[in-house]
C-alpha cells in the first residue's frame, strides 16, 4: 500500500510534470487569506474553512491562481493593479485574485440565494428555504462577475478551472459560452445534493441545472449525492442520463458525475498535533476546565443549524438524567464558532443553544464547576488539536453534512490511538469511518446511549477502532483526493495541451 500513498511531494511532482504548460485556477466565494486592519497595522489571517484547508496543498503544488471574494477591510490595500496578491504571505506559492462585490450584491448572492435558499434546500434539517427573485438576480450577477475574472486570468492559454461549491452553479455554463475552447471545467459540490422531489421546490431549477451541466466533471462527496443529481436532471431538464457511466449529455456536451470523498492532510495534521505548542495548550485547557481526572466530551463546529448542536445538548441532558452516576465524572466543551449571524435562522439557533446550555448547567453542575462549557468564538488549530487529544469522546452529530472534516481531524490528532468518535449517520464521513460509534442525530435518546457506550469503552477497543480509522484517513488523504480529480481532468483534450492522465492502478 505504501507505494500507492499520495503525499505532498508526490502531488507536487504530479502537478509539475502533468500540468506543465497548463494554468490552474480555483474559484470559491471564501478566500483562503484575509487582510484586516489591526492595532499593529494590517495583518493577514487564515479563516476557519475545511475547503481552504483541503485546497491549500493543491494550490501550493500547482502554483496557480485562486479567485475569491475580497471580504477583508484591508484586502484592497495589499493587492496590485490587477487585484492580485501573492500568498501565503510568509512564503508565497500561488496568487490570490480578489473579486469585489457591493454590499447589496453580497447580501442577495451570498446571504440570500446561497444561504437562505440553496443551503437549506440541500440539507435535510427541515428548515424552510427562502427564494426571492431579487436574490436570484444578484446570484446571476455575481456569477457573471466571477466569470469575468476567470476569463481574464485564463486568457487564451490551456486552463483547468476548479469551481467550489453551491455559490457558483451558473458559472460553468457562462465560462463554456464565453471561453475560447481553452478551458476544462470542474466543480466540487461540498454540500449534499437533495433528492428530485425536494429540488422541485427551487423556482429556477432548469437554469441552475443547465449551469452545472457546463462542467466537464462534477464532483460530490458520496455516490448517493451523485445518484440524486442524476435523478434530478432526468426529471427536470432535457438531457440524456447514462447511469452506468455516470455521464450526462446536454446539447452535445458531456458532464461526468463522480464521487470524490474529500479529506485532510493526515501526515501534516498528525505532526502538528504532537507539537510542544499543543502540549502546552492541553495543560492550559485542563486547568481552565478543572478536569482533575474527569472525562471530557468535546464538540467543535460552526454555530449552524445543520450541525445539530441543540440535539447534542439535549442528549447530554438525557444522558445525565438516565445515568446520574456520571454527574461529577464528566465535563463537556462545545465550541460554536459564530456563523452568518445576520440571518434570523442562525440567531434563533444561537438563542436555543444558549438556553439549553444554561439549563444543563443549572441542573447538573457541581461545586467543582459547570458540567458544560460553551465557547461561542473562533479557536485556532492549536487549541482545537489540544481538545482533540484531551477528550475521551469527540461528538459529531450533524443533522446532514456532505463530509465533515472535523471528524477526520480528530482521528488524525490521536497518535495515541485513544478516544472515541461519536458520528452521525447523516454525514459523508460515516460512510468511511465505520469504526466510529454511530447514531441517528434526530434521536436524542440514541445520542445519549451512544455517549454512554463511548465513555464505558475500554482502551483496547478504543485502540482497535482508532487504528483502523487513522489508517483509512492516512491512505485516503487530501492529496489522493486532488490526484483523483486532476487525473480525470487531464484526460480531457485542450488545444495545444494533452496528457494521458494518471494510470488508474496508481490510484487504487
């Protein structure tokens, strides 16, 4: 297996040899680096983003261009005349091209259509999506603006364009219509795809699907989402769907629809998690939480209604009610990083989380301190890795998630092969990490009993489960994910550029 292991160096070599003479462009709404004004001047920060974490090593290896919305209050101060800035700031390896959106356009495109419309449509959380014609108009306009930047960066040279997520469903078709035949276009849809009946609720379904079928390759995390997309196309739009080849043909052009389960840089994360900085953070957390031998349960995510934080807190209450002997023997930490707090649905989620946390502590805290610590703030990777290593149980109970990289990050942090992962069966990660203790995230009693199973698990069983999960993630890492996608893209013919791709045997 070792000779088939993808590493940073192997991906870099692959890109240098196979992408020679071809530009590589990534498009996303969120930028990988943000420039902000601080008390000591302009500082560059790295926002919390699983997508950025996954794509960063690919961009370093390709030396390409990343096009994203410039959202920092000092972003304009550091770009050149072409709105470009080299990144990372300490050791530049690729180019960040910033696109500017007016506040009104950002409100309709990002907060409106993308996050009040498509986000709840794609996630089975029973939150009603909102569809406003003015938001759809802004969504279309934003996709056009990003297309301008892509066309400008690509010029007439052979170019691979890798589009990220649900913010840019119309972009592939726009690029195919405006490009000069020099573009191979792929899109990775980071969230689930709904079934065909749910998608019927979207008012502009045919136009959205037509936009996505401008891709040469369309990727989802798991096969079910690919199947849902094919079924949706078959019902909504005029196209020929070949389920055996997972190929959709519309207007004489083919779109290959494939699952590409995203992952992490296992080796890099593992090494970082064992650093002296993390060791010191573990000591500080243990003091701050007053652990003193008590077992620790941890949840880390954005404060988003898809993550199931209220269900988790209700399950903790259920667990302590039905197993009161654990009172004083266990403490919980919930990291809930603020997210989209201007939206009413997120404000309601935060209010519910606050109320549940207060109730749990009122009922179950001891003289040693609260049973639940709720931190509604961003924490850096050192703090998160420290909690990974400290906890007895790591809880991921998303109501619906395309993948959930934090589950993989937890396992990568546990070089000691201890700790238990509690994992929702409605995440993409559940289909890979079979050794996790799984449950239905809508069933509070199931989460509570799964928590008991995890806390009672002996070290030998923990080690057996963790070892298998870690080996799976080590082999199926982010470099393998990128290598699979790039090898397929390189099989497409671009004028003046051809590659025989990567032999499939080296990806097995």
